[in-house]
C-alpha cells in the first residue's frame, strides 16, 4: 500500500492561533469567549500567586488555558484540576521529571514506537494518539518511562497544534498479543494513577479511549480500570477485538493512519522515527518545566 509519509513532513500543522471555527466551537462547548478568557486567566494567575498549596515558578497563559478548556471555564473545577496535576507531579516524579530523551532506556522505547500521536487531527479536530501497549519488554521497560514518553509527546503535539486544547484527543491503545508479564505489570496502583491522569489531572480532554486488538482475557484488567473511572469516562472507554476493528478508525482520514491499521500514513516505525527526532530537538523545552517548584 502506498505511503505519503516522509521524514521531512510536518507531524502537526502548527496553528498557534485558533481559527474562527475553533473559537466558535470553544464558545459553544467550552463557554470560552474573548472576554471570559482574559478575565478568568487573570483570576487564575492571582489565585496561583496567593495559593498556599500550589507553588509553581512557571505557568504560562497557554497552560492555564488548557486547564480552563478541559473544565469548560468552570473556575473551581479548574483550580481542583490544577492542584491535582501538581500533586501528581510531586508524587509521581518518575512520570513527569528527568525527561532527558537521550537516556538509553527512553531511546529504546522511542525506537519501539510505544507512544505515537498522528500527523494531523481526525475529522472532529481531535489529536489522535496510538499507544502500542504491548511492544515493550516488561522485564526491562518501566510503565513510568512509557508514561514519561507519553507526557513528552503530548506536550510537543499540543505545542504544535494548539487546537488540541479545544477539541481534545482520542486514544487508541493497541494491546495485541500481551504476555502474562504485560498483564502483571499493570498493578492496580498504576491503573489508578493512569485513570486519575486522564480524568482529573492532566490538562487534556480525553474524548475517547479505545482498546484495540483486545484478547478475551483482557477483561480482568479492564474491570480494574473501570473501578477507578467515573461514569463519563466509562462511557468513553470502548474495547475492540481484532475481528471487530472495522469501525474503530472511521473518524480518522486514511492519509494520516499508519498502514498497520489500514491507512496510508506511513508505518508505525516511520512515525516513531519522526517523534524520536522531534522530541530530541525539543529536549531543552521539555525539561524547562522541571524547574517548577511544587509543594503540597
């Protein structure tokens, strides 16, 4: 099948300003207007300066906007989510800190392509992320390092395609051919931390979570996932076996979908190579937020 991918292509079309269509969507679905945006961002800044339980040296306007958009400009919900985010960073430094992409253990995971945002958004404007959840070796690769790569790639994707903060993302977790070591690696506390990240901490609207290529016995792990999920998140979680994936990618243009999933957007390995290079080129920017001072 022909591929339209090249190493020189742009993974996301950089859109530092929202279009009129994006702004209309934000007004209708996120309660965001020019007036509310300016006033509430200012109010959040004042709250950060006066807060005794949150200390961060650097929180720029766009990061504040990301939290506000996730919470549909509800001020109190935004404050709660920001507190949760910085608490999680404090308690899970292995997920958020030491984001040096040249560390050997991270280089291995980049080469495997465990976390791959697609080059362009889907038909609904959402960032599409494919997580290859069983490509790593559980005997030597840590879930915390996979999570760290996820944070790095998502931050770069959101930086380049700012409308992600408006439309959110769809996540496809490929769990083809898991070993018992993969299953045992997903301890309840790790699953709890992942769910808390998705639904109450990280500044991203998770619109869909699709488990694909799922074997029957994965239900054991999924039951644990659902235990920690609220009703909204449960309704956004869908499971597809290998034989039931024909409708799974219907909202994703074929020219951005990897060939392994029926598209013509290059191979997973080509996409992995691109993201590895892009993250390496942005390593200083990615590690800048590690200077944040957080107390909880």
